[in-house]
C-alpha cells in the first residue's frame, strides 16, 4: 500500500493546558474597547454573523480543542437549517468585558411537544457541548454571568447539555452544582499518535496483538486479489464529492442494519457537511481497491487534534474489514501530522479496539420551570425506552420506519 501526501507537523492539542502553552506563545488579551464594564447579551439568528470577528479571536485564545463551538462549525449548521426552511431559534450567549468578547456559548432552543429545551447549537450533529471563555482568573465569573442570563430566559423549561467533556470550559459553571441532574453518559476514546510505533497502535496503553495484526494483514491480502489496494489523501478540490460519497455509503449502511442516527437523519446534516467540504475544512483519506472506493475517513484537524467525523465503507468489501484497514493505515501513515486522534463519543468496539485511553463525557439536564421539572423524569425514561424499543423491532420493520422518517423529512 502506498500513501499520497504528507502534512506538516502541528502541535499537540489534547492535554491542552500544558501542551498548547508549550507549543505556541502565551495567549494575549484582545485589544480593549473604551466601553467599560461587563455586559451579557443573547445573539439571535439575525445578528449571528455580526460577532464573527470577536468569536474567531476568542477561539484563538483557547487552550483546548473547541471545534463544535467554533464559528466555522456553527455557521454552516445555522445556514443549512435556514436553507431547508427550518431556521433555528439561535441563542448565542455572550459576555463582554470593556467591550471585548470574553465568552461565547453557542446554544439553540427547540421544542419537544410543549417542552422548550435549550441545548448546544448544532444538535444533533454537534458531538461536544462546551463554550469559549477568555483564559484567566475571571473565567468562572464570566460563565456564571452567562448562566444567570440563561436561567432568566422566560421561554426555557429545560437546559440539556449533552457530552460535556472532562476539562471543558463548563467545568467553571458553579451555579448549578446543587440542582442539576448529572450522569456519566459515556466516554470519548482518543489515541495519541506520537506514542505509536510502526506496525503498532495505541495510546501507549494498548498495542494490537500479533493475532489482530495478522488478521488485518490477511484482510489486506484478500482485498489485493480484487485489485491494487491504495491508501490516499484526497485532494481538497475533491472533498465535496468525497463527502457526498461518504454520506451515501453511510446511509446505505444505516438502512441495511435498520439503525437510527439522529445526526445523519437530520435534513440539515448533508448541506452543512458539503459546506464544510467546499470551504476546505476537512482532512479526507480513502482506501481504494483498483478504481473503487472501499472506505472513506473524513475528519477535521484543529491545532493538532483530529476529530474523526465520518467513517464509511462500501458493503461490497465488508468481509475484508475495509474501514479497519483504512484506520490502521491512517494511524501508521499519520498523513496530517496530528498528535491526537479523537474518535468522539460514544465509546464503541470499533473505536476502543485502537486505544485504552478515553475522556469521560457527562450529561446535564437542568429544569428551569415547573414544567421542566415534571418533564425531566419522563424524558429520561422516554429516551432510553425508545432506543430499546427500536432495537427490539424486527429488521424489516426498522428499515420501513427509517424510510418513513426519511420521507417525512
């Protein structure tokens, strides 16, 4: 197998508070504005783009990966939702200190029947809930001010924060500690490529067994009987077409298994992904067998931290594990010079086979009204119950329901 393309080295970004300071100059405070004092605001859909410059500047000061709270992620989603006739009720909470942006918390309001729920902007595609806050001693004060503004919103029954990663800026949120529902929802597996040696993978903790490596080599030889097997970095000019192909393969895989994915099922997902691809934001690799695509991996690199966003493979090659082979080759080649590969939550077998390392993610639900308090236990049971019910249905019925849901969208 051969590799095409090699990216430049970029600094480690996962253990951010230490490594980011090691690899780049200390964050400088933004220029001060003559306006004095602190001001909290909620930016809606109409003014969303007006804070772009300050939003980007604040993102540049962060000492941890914050892809899902960046303007580059949120704007395509807002634009895509508007484009399909479903404009979001955007609630970007901001705090200014003497005129400069010191906090941006991208949120949106949705309804589930009569219940009005405030959640991360970009749900259900957004994988981590977080916020951007200016580093320094005042961070906790800024977050508390933002929370006070949220708690005062008269039209919010429940605040739902999904996949809050340990080390998030939300760790500074002190006001809700005594009245929050919290559970350890899952974990986000990750791999530090800097610790990998040729022919092995792991975060250091886990190396693949000889048996496992031999199985992958056997799969690769079997694929080679069908045609030349090549690993390639896809040219940015072809990212849009690659994204369309990856999404089509993913849809076919989900339909074959009758599996429900709220993110992929959302009608705004595909135009938002294509917008990101067109802007050249992705890092795309492909495993080919002859001229055919066997598997595609689409991710996004942020300061050396790679988010594994979409993994797809052609089911015609499923017997030879093309997705696993692509990840194996990606890790060995490390074509983008990344230091951390984030598999994102949930923690599933096809992710944890590569590493023992993970970051805990938690879920918070905070009722703000009596209606929210009454709804919370029912919503918790409903979410788990629907998943179990769907999984228990016969495969043909699950497929029929998925097609019906797609037609309704």
